């Protein structure tokens, strides 16, 4: 069906488009995604593909393109975002964060992994349906959104809430999975089927101002420090989703008997294992104990704090932000109850403001779309698919809420380990290897063609 395609040339085309996108500074905040959307619009125009640009605010541009098949079938959305996080240390980069440099076997730049590489790959995949005049069922959507890195207010959330008719899809292919995990000679590819819930809470603790030379018992910084330490170290109950259970059952087999015992313990009733136990159990394996702990439990990370105006003045208030990520089966209300209980135990009065909140979201594994991804991984990559829980959040959640089955899957090569790539996302010298770009355009083309029963 697609054996006549020159994947090397398509990989080079993807590399070129990615390099061009990386040169466009879409740092969020402020975003300014319009330039990226217009560049994609120009790319599609050369193949006669029309695009629609939608904005909630000037410059915060979302692009939608649509191809209709010749017969009834499902709607598949190829989803990505064009904004990127700030490059905080540009002087530390080997090549500039907005250079788009193709060097040393990589494409370099902020967004190379997260996630302009998928934006470029999906654009090439989408254009192939037009260029090859494929006969297919249903519809193929290409959606490149703004503002994912700040919560989606101007992007996916805006489209799902205000233009649901334009983005209604049966299946969504997005970021969050596709990382190769190599264990004892066996390779697994992750498919993001479930994402933790998110609650960003700003907590205010008030106290009594005074001179720094006369300490007293009502210093809001001291009270806040005690509260932060208690909530950050609180051990929330274990909750194991079906996807997490399946992940450990399949990956555990590759470790032999010790792995099977670990999988049984992780999936069993009760609160074991603790983080300290995980650190011991996972020594010498590619699994990060902190990540595994986050698969199983609600977590809290203090991320911001603000208090005081002068070195010798005790402030009258302290504000800090807590980033909670909660597992399916838990809720924001339960977290808030824990937080208030700890504050009461410490005798600390708190004011709590929700900055952002979204429930956990999950798509089932028992779908034709998952089976297509699974079979393509086996046939094209000689590997096994494993369902995966994403501890962060992606735009998939907004489309799951309006009825889509959404999976995170962007397959990468084994040139870099899972740990090496994880260290580059949102970090200095972000880059993607050229092998991954060729591999991803090949695999995602075949996933899309199989999903929509396409033929040349």
C-alpha cells in the first residue's frame, strides 16, 4: 500500500518543516502563535489544502484543516500545539533555542521534542492524503492549537467549548506517548491512554508584620514553611488505574520473576510500596522510582512562593502555589480536605484559590484505534505497545470531554533513552534525532491510513 513511498525523502521534508517552525518564536507567555499557524497554512497551500484560522484573542491562532473521504467512516484528528515554554538559559545552548539548526544528527531548538516535531510530522502525514489522492473513509482533521503550555484557554479549551462542531472527532492522535522503553533486550512503546487530574492552588497565609530583629509566633513565612513541608510529604492513598495495571503486568514480565513480583505488588490492594521501597526495588532498572510513585498516587509539588518587601521586615502575608496531580478515582475536593486538615492541625488559617483545575481523563484500551496502533508498532517497529499514564496534562483531555477517544503516541527511535529524552523536555539543548523524524512520519502515516481504510 505505501511501500512505494520514499520514507527517507519524507523524513527530510519533515526535518525541513520542523527547522522552519523552530525558528518562529512562539514562547508562551505571550504565545504569538499566529506566525506558526500562517507558516503551516503556507505549507498546506502548495498542495491545494485550505485552512481555517480561529482566535480567541489576537495572535493566539489555532489552525484547522479538513480532508473528507469518499465514503462514511470515522473522523481522525491529528492534534498538536505550536506554543513552547521559555528558553530560560539561551547562553547554555549549543545551538540557539530558535536556531532550528540541523547539526550532529539532530534538529535543535525549543519545541523540538515538545512538540513542534509532531506538528511537522502530522502536517506531512496529512498532506500525503491529498498529494497521493488517497481513497479513504470518514474525515481527516489537522488541528494545530495555541496555548497548550499555559492550560489551553486560547487553544484546545477554546475550540472544544466554543467551536465543538469544527473539532468533533472519533479518534485523536496527540502527544504524550511513543517513547521507547528498552528492558532486557525487549522494546516497548508507550501509548498514553490516561492522564492525571490537575489542581493548581494558590494558598495565602496571613500573619502579623513586625521588625525582623524581634521574632514572634505569627510570622506567615514560618507558618507557610511548616504547612508546605507537611503537604508536600503527605502520602496520598494508592489508586491503580486499569492502564497502569496493564503497563506493569506487561513491562514486569521483561524483568523475569523479580519483575512479575514487582508488578503484583504495584497492582495489589493496600498501600505498598512506599517511595523508599520503590527506590530500592527499582535500582538497576530503567524505571524511575519517583515516576512510578506518581503513577500510583496523587502528588503535590510546591512551585512558587512570595512574601515580604524588605530584608528587616516580617511580612503580614505569604502566598505560595501548590501543583497537585491526582490519579483517577481521586478528586480535587479530597485533596482540599487533606490540605485544610493539615492546616488545622498546625493551627494555620488559609485562604485557597483555584488557579487551574481539570479532572483526570482516560480513554479505554479496548478500541479498534488502539489495536491499529498496537499492530502498527509490532509490524513497523518490532516492539510491543503498552498503555501509559501521563503524569502531566495534554490537550487530549478537552477532546475526551466532547466524546473522542484520544491517545498520546508519537514514536521515537531508540537512539536516545527514555531518561535522556525526559531530561531535554523543557530544558536546555532540546533536540530530536533525525532517525525519529523519518520513523515517525512512516509509522503515523500507516496508523492514519489503516484507521481510515485508505488506499492509493
